[in-house]
C-alpha cells in the first residue's frame, strides 16, 4: 500500500451507518491505526477489485460501441471448434 502521507489529499464528508463506523473503529483500534487509514485501505481494495472489474466492463462496452468487437457468429464458430477438439481428446483410444 502506498505511503499516503506524501500524496495530496482532499477532505471528503461521507454519511455512513453507525454500525459500519463502529466496525471501522474496532479495526482501527486493533491495528493501532486511525479510522481514516482503515477506510482508505478498504476503499483502495474495493477499487482494485470490484472497481477494476467495473472499469474493465465500461471499456469493453466502449470498444463494442467503436465497432472493435468480433461478430457473434465468429465467436460461436471458435467455441464449436474448441468443443469439437476437446471431444476428440476425451475419446478413448482403441
């Protein structure tokens, strides 16, 4: 995780359910860190995982909108060929 103390920061106000804040506080206490540090880490992990998947989906849709995708029929033929090759490999030899 990068050292955020050297990065420019912006103050953000966020309303959260009390139980969620309590969970962050318990983690912060256990880790001997600030609530902000724990929240920042959680946000970074979200953006690296689910957030990255969403960004990838957005880019994929943009590629399709630009006409950069393969026609469905082409993909279907490739899938059928893969299945056919896999079926031949599974047949027992005599």
